[in-house]
C-alpha cells in the first residue's frame, strides 16, 4: 500500500474490516501525511485494540451506529471518531409502499441473508417449533439466501433442512435459496426477521424498514439503533428462541407495532446511501483541510 502511495497521488486512504484495520494502523505508525480512515464493520471482542487505534493522530475511525461506539467505549468527535452507518440504495425509499392483499390466512414472515452459522437462522425455526399449533398454522416463513461454498456453511444448510423435518415445519417453512429480487420478496411479506446476534448494521434490515415492513431483530448489535421495540418492530433477547417465539406470536395477533408503514420507512431514512455519501464526503473534506483532532 505504501508503494502504491508513492507511485500514485492519493488524497485519502480508506480501509475497512479486519485486514484493512491492520494496514491502516501500520500506515499511521509510519512516517507519512496521507489522511487515513478506518471503518469498523464488527462488534469485535478485542475492544481495547480498536479504542487505542481510534486515538492515533492521523487515523480517523468510523463506526456504524451508536451501539458500536458504546461497545468500543468511543465518544464521537468530528474528524476522529464518527458514526456513519452502512446503507441501502435510495431506491428502497422511493415509490409507493406495497401492502400485501388482505385478509391473509397466514402471516408472511421473511428473512434475507446468507445461510451461514452466525446468522442463526436456526433460532427462527426453533421459535416456530415452540409456537402452539394454532399459532403455527397462521404463519409461513420464507428464507431467501445463498449457501456459501465453505464446509461449515454447507453443513449449516443441511442442519436447517433437518431441523425443518424434525420439528414438523415443512408446511410452514420454505428455504427458497438465492434471489436477486430482494425488493420484490420483501414487499410480498408482512414481517421481516433477522435473528443474528451482534449484527453490525444489516443492509437487509434497513431495506425492509425502508419498504415499510415491521421487523423482528435480536436486541443486540446495530439492530437496536434501527428497531424501536413496539414501534417499527420487535426486539427479542439475543439467542433466546422462546422470546423470539413470543414476538412472532405478537405479530400474528396483530399487536406487534404501532407505526404505520410510512412511519416505518421514515425511521430508516438516516441509513440511505445519499445520507451516508454526504457524511463521508464531509469527513473527507475535514481531513483534507487538516480538521482532524490532534
């Protein structure tokens, strides 16, 4: 990276994720005057390391939400520590909101995301299995997402299929596979669900809220800054499928949220691509003007 900096004129070096973090820290420790930005995309266990890096002169740290700033013990400070979320396309905030036809015999519950173990889709299946039969018959869950090629993800996908069979959920669950029609499949649902613990800043959740869909999420990670319990969705205790079942039952009964679809959309506008672009543009301008704190 330093060789490329010498060969080309760069105004700002922007790194993200764990590998980018190492590169940014090394560049900050070595002589040079190129402004550096590191965007943290995870609720990591080694909080002290990231907190130390956020205090380095010439290295601006970006976290995705207030929950992540709290996790690392960081206080927002312009040009040094800033909160700029992951975002979804502005197109999800445009156009009329689509409401599924009513009445419906079943609540259409949808999830969108890779079939990887940390996403914890098994919690949704376990929660459905805990519902009384009368409630289970009133919900259908569709999971859209590809299965990565690694061995653990392949094993997890097989475990999910086995879990559907073992819990007798075949009439109520569809593992639909990958899709490029995210807007369409979410618009066709009643409620979005994301069960992962410490989800950094789910783009799929943002898209669902932008489409006016009430959402159920784990009360952890960045989801707590997106989902306001009882307003635009419901939060369940992390890793607790019994509590997740209670939140799903509440949605089935129609008492899960108070916000209108339009209010749900408005609750996520801060996470649009145009807003994030403006925030990053302002950060770059501050750094180029020498505005970061010493």
